[in-house]
C-alpha cells in the first residue's frame, strides 16, 4: 500500500514542500530503504523510526518498505522527517485509519526519540509560515471563521485552517502564525490515537505576537558603562540615524561590551520585525525558540574571517550579519580580514542581499590594529562598512 504524507524542508530561511511517499509492499524481502537525496541523519531514521514504533506499542511491519522523499533533487537533512515517515508506515500497514484523509491534508514535522517521544526540532516557525502560505484560499482569519472552526472537533478548527503536527516543545514557535491550526504532539502513540479518533489533541490557541514583544529584556545597559563618553556618543548617533559603526582599538578596551549594549538604546521591534528575527533563530539556534526574539547580538570571534561574518561554507551556515537582522548588532572582530574579505563583506552589507537588508543592520564592529589596515587598505578602497 502506498501512502503520501506532507512535510517541509527548510533551506536557509525558506521552507519548501516535501512529500514523504511510503510504500509497504506485500512481496519482496523485508527491508527499509530511504531514497530522495537523504543526508546521513535522514538515513539513520531507519533505526529511530523502527524502534520508536515498536516501543510505542505498535507493530513495525516485517515487509519491504520504501520511503521516497520528493522532490528527489532537493537535499534533505536532519531528523524532522522521522514523524512523517512513522505516520506513513503506520498508515500503509493499516494501523492508522485514513477515513478522514487527515494524513494527506496535514503537515507532519518532528524528530523521534527511541521511546516514541518527539524531541524539540529546529525550524518549526518556518513550517507554520509555510502552512499559512499554501492555504487554498488563504483568507484573513475572522471571528466568523474561528467560530466555525470551534464547532468542529472541540475547537481544533479541523477543515477550516491548515494543520501542522509538531513536537510539543517547539509548538509555540508556530502558534504565533495566525491562520493555521497547530497540534502539539507529545509522542507517537498520542498522535496515532488522535488520527484514529481514540482521543483528541487540542490545538494551540493563537499567540498574539504583540503581547510577547512588549517587554524586551536588555542584557547590557549602556547607562551602566563607566567612561567611554566618545564611544557612547558614537553609538547613540549610529542608533538614531541607522549608521554603520567600526570601533578600533587594542584588546580589553570595551569594544564588544559597547556593541552588546547597543540594542538597549534601539526602539523595540515591530511585530513583523520580531517574527523575521525569530525565523533566523528558529532555524539556526541549537534549541527551540520559546518566544519571539528581540534585537539580537550576533556571534563571532576577534579574528573574524569572511565566512564568520557573511556566512556560507559547505552547509550554508549563518554568519554574524544574519543575526544582526532588523537592527541587530554583530560584534565580530574584523582585524583578521584581508582586503578581499573586506570588499566582499562590505558589498554584502550594502547590497541588500539575502542575508542583509540595507539600513536594517548595525555592524558594531570591533577591530584590533593589524598591519593590513595600515598599509594599502585605504588606497585600495576597501569598504569598512
């Protein structure tokens, strides 16, 4: 039997549709094969999914199982495909009743533990935004629409809004997206009972993002910095006018500390800006985002090379400027940059590329005096932000 389950692949800050096609064949040697340009973490899902199904009190079918992650030319990595694969296998083996066609209409996303629990998974906010964008009519959510949904399945808005099933630890990320129905799943057994109408998983209510960004916590307060009057005035002017900034001096003079205090004198993020910043942390953060991000302070090091500033590399890692989106600050040292790196970084900052929006990024840079900036840098026209 062939079953198709919908999921999502996060490529940078963009979510792309993925169809998890699961075929449980009656003939052939027992086995579990995953195709579709799957990465190492996806290939290892064979053991995670099999063990999670068995430990959840269900039967893993001893048959020939083929899983295709379509489209085949899109690279897939990470553990987020564990849940759609498990749902597809259980449905194809007759352990999930497909009478309501919920499997085909919903999006499943999450990593499974060996005991069947769902682990916090990165990128859930992008899944919610994607679900909202593919809504057939994509109508504005009105009181009448929500009231209609409240009449169906105890307020789960079934059949009215797009549905996503995500780990309970990451579900709040998607709950800030209006116009979708978010189901927080604790474990695989709970989800199977929900699909079989044995029990009901109540959807999360919409979290108004304006209420979550009212009280922004400031880690560093510029008023607590003693001295450095010229530097503090420079930060104030840069924040007021949206100007770029370079701080130059030997180690220990407070460049990084001043840069980290700059978000505290910037105005609070607008709801749309907070959502955009949270997208970055949802994909790049090591842990799930529990609330919308505030004005950020990007990471880096005191000998920042090109990739640590602009990002890139084999796996497309985010650089410091990505975390400085919408008026954030990235206190990455530029003392180790070559003139070629400086041209590349300056062009990226001023060109309004994919990682940086012109006028919305404050590169509060700290640079230590190195010969490269004394001899030939100005003559070569190197843009220092």
